[in-house]
């Protein structure tokens, strides 16, 4: 997967970009470089703190000087990493409470397509593996402070059909490869003039990706630059725009920026632009949007982004220091002695540090071990205070369901709801990120998924359902679907279809495409993220209470099934009841009337098909007449007073040639031959 949407050697450009490769951005290279370096310089201090926050999460919490002092003491560098356990819980909390997108119709005409929209979004979500990517962004929001994903459209080859197809994909960006407009203050970067990312690659690969002479020259110019950088360095060696002596690597910058109301994608190095093009993606209102979607946890007054770990660092330092000091005090003794009390002071100190140390004191000199109980007690008290303080940050005991009063499921639920209040702002912002990604994903589906495609929906393990998009629907399929919905007996419907198939013209109409099913470009939807209801845990608690009543009260099996959380309890209830449930007579009558009306409508449409087929045959017979015959009513029947109706053209014969139309064109009783041919 290419995060630039740019073609690798021998590949085709990503969908939507093929027609704009020759576009030249109005923003000069010098401005783009200035924007990137301004973003790098303005966020340098915040990025260093974010790197430190990641080190604290990883357990790297002591400086080299501190570890040297501990080594000289012979004391281990013990770290009680409370930060990692806090973050890990929140990461697990997000993973176990994942939500899915859902489509809601924007207009009444799209009401029937909402379910198909939801199926398409969830299929694309699984295809793009968005859930684990959202979890990684959530972790980076908690630790470093921000993260995001980029939506792209890839051109792929479908081996089943032998045709190219377009797939929507998501690129996960690491926080230390992202940059943003330093003047942006919104947590969702909605006020940013530009957003972008950095990628290092071998110079040879870069030249293959951009084989033009001008681009290759730009890459060569960049290799000569050797200034230093910080976060955006290459790994393991680092420099500003190029790295390596034997293996030449170059930094490529991808930036999305606004020119007026249009978003522009530009890829460049220090030596020159590699490509630039307008972003072809449009929303449901036709507006351009940025495919790089970012979200931050918190923003300070200097527009720096940070996560929840930032507030835990100082308390974590105190825990480490207090514990280290307490351990040091336990292994050392304070002594009050006169000069000359011992022959070797260093040897005496070494013996005092041992559990079974032996110190010989010269007679007549004062030598006293000082009590340290009060100091040690104070150290341990402050250590406990620090532990209590960090426990109140982020996920507390109530949120984790570990409170002392969390005896029942309902109590655990109440405590978790209260404990979640502190992190609700983070949860809301992460949900906002997902909602924006899903909205843009639906925009891409509407814009680029214009071929016929299918998805499998497994609502029932034994009843796999397929949903088709951009699928042509024939008259036969439409009638069959409506007849099945109306409850028309299959034999009766099959007989009607056979009657239509007997007429070639009617059979041809049955195969005509009358509409396109589930065309995303015609579906206007509002996308939301489903909420996880709290009633699930309440229902489980009520079910447990019902089970406990079983020895005293015996309920029918249906009661237990209704109270359970089984997926297929409706099928189980129907199996137990044998399909013999009683139905409200009024509801049954209303349903029957609706079915009868639908059947009558279907029969009317079948008759209309027959009429159109008859009309087609009549017109075909008229066209086949070599010499139209005009009959003078005065001549026919010896000048009897009889005339051709004025509504029939003079070129229409009074009677068709024998055998040309068969029994279908016989006039009804009491009408003339000409009237029998009139088709409305």
C-alpha cells in the first residue's frame, strides 16, 4: 500500500488522480518548505515531551545520571510503571467497546437504502482493517497526544472478472511522521491550512517512483543537503533531508494544503517538487476535503498537542524516587561517633550496610546508631500518597470495576459509568475521529464505487445474505420480489410468468432493466457511530436474578429464552411454539388486505406488459405492410352509410392480413375490426 496514492514503478495511479498528474500547484516550493520547517520548529519542544511520554510508557523513566548513582550504591534501578498499566487498560477499554458505523437517510426517498449503506460501510471498514488502526490512533492520542489515518482509493485487478476494480483503503500514520499547521487550535485540526507527513526511502526507489528527469534532479539535489533534525529523522541514522553514506536515503514530504476552497496534494523534497495535483475527492455537497484525518487528545494555549500521560509523568517520578530513597534508607545506618571511635571508617560503613555487620569500637569513645524510623515512615507515607494520586488519574478503580462496593453487576456498571466521566472527553474525541472517517469513506463509496459489486452479510449463521450494489434489476426480478413480499403463491406467479413468456414481445419486456439497485451515487446519507447500550449489563443481571428464582418458582422455557441474551432466541421461540402463535385478528385482516392490494397491483402490471406487447406487435404489423390500403366507406357494402373512425389514420388497414396477428388481435364482441386494433 502506498501512502502517497502515487504509482510505484510499473503500476497505475490511484483512482481519481490519473487525470490530474500534469497539474501544477500555485503554491511555490519555497513556501511549502517554509510551511514544513515552521511546523517542525514550532512543535519541537512538544515533540520532545511526547517522545519522553512514550519512554515513560515503555518503562524508560530514569536518566543516565540517575542510573549511574544507583549503580555506585549497588542499588537496583527499580521502576514501578503505573503509567503503562493505566494506558493498557484504556487501550483494552476501547477495543472491547468498539462501535460500528450506521447510515441514516437524509431524505425520505433514501429510507429504503439506509440498510444497504450501513452494510457497505461495515464491509469497507473490515476490508480496510479500520478497527485496529483506530485502536492504534487511540493509543497515540493517550501517549503522544495525536494521530490519524489517511483514506485512499486503490486501483486493483479483479482476478475473478478479469477487470480492474477500485478499493477504498486506509493508511495508518505514526505520530512522529505527521506535521500540521502550527496555527491550528482545534483538537480535530479543522482550522488547519495544511496537514502532512514524512516518509524516508532509498534514493533509488524514489527515482523509480518519480522517473522524470526533473524529479530525479530534485532528488539528487536533496541528497547533498546535510542539516540536522529531531523527530522527523531517519532510523537509525538521522539528518534533515538526507542520510547515509553508502546507502543514500532521502526524505519525501507529502502535504495537503488549501488553495481557496480546493485541497491540493503535493509531494516534494528540499531539491524540488515531485508531483502536485488537486485532491479529486468530493463530499455529498460537492466540496473538496482533505484525506488526511487527524485527531488530538488535548491542546494547550500554545497550540501544542499532548496526551493523558503528560500529567502522570511527575507523579511517576515521585513514585520512583520515593521508593528508591526508602530502599536506600533501609540499607544504610546513620551513626553518631567521636573521632577515633573506629580504626577504619569506610570498613565500619560497609559493615553497617550488612544485615549481619560487625563493628568494633575503641573503648572510651562515643558510638551511637541514630534512629531513622520517623524519616523512613515519612518516605513511605509520601510514596503511598504518590501511588494514590496516580490511581486517581485516567482509569480509576471504579472504571475498572475494582471498587470495594462493586459487589453486583449493577453496582459495577454504576461505578464504571461514574469512573468513565473523567475520560469522556477523550472518548468523545476519538468517536469524532471515527465518525469523520466513516463520513469520508461513504463519500468515496458514492464517488468511486460505480461498478457492480457484492458484499456478504452474515446476520444469521444459517442464512447468509448477499447485498448487491449498482446491480441492474429486470422487470422479471422486480415482479418476483413484489409477489414474494405480497404473499402470492409461487405456483400462481409462475403460471402468470409462463403466460407472458409465451409472447416474445412480453418475454423481452420481462428482461428489460427497469432500475439500478443500491446505487451509492444516488443515496444521500448521514453517517453516525452506533452507541453501545448500557442495557446489556442490566439484562444480564436480570437474567441472573431470574435463574436464582428457579428453585422456588418454575417458569416456562420461553420465559428464560426471552430474558436471555442469545443471538437466535427468536428462532428458538418459534421452534418451541411450533409456529402456532396467535395473531391479532385486526392485524391479520389488515395484513391480508395489504397482500390482496399488492397482488392486484402486480396483476395490473402484468396486464400492462401484455398490452404493451400487443401494441408492439400491432405496430410491427403496420410497419410490414407494403402498400397501405385506404377503404372508401361509400364504396364498401354498396355505398352503405358506414365510415372509418376519425381517430384511425388513413394508412391503417381496416383488417389485418390473414394470420398476421392471431387470436390476440380479435376484436371484442360488438366492435368493428378497426376498433379492435386501437391500442392505448
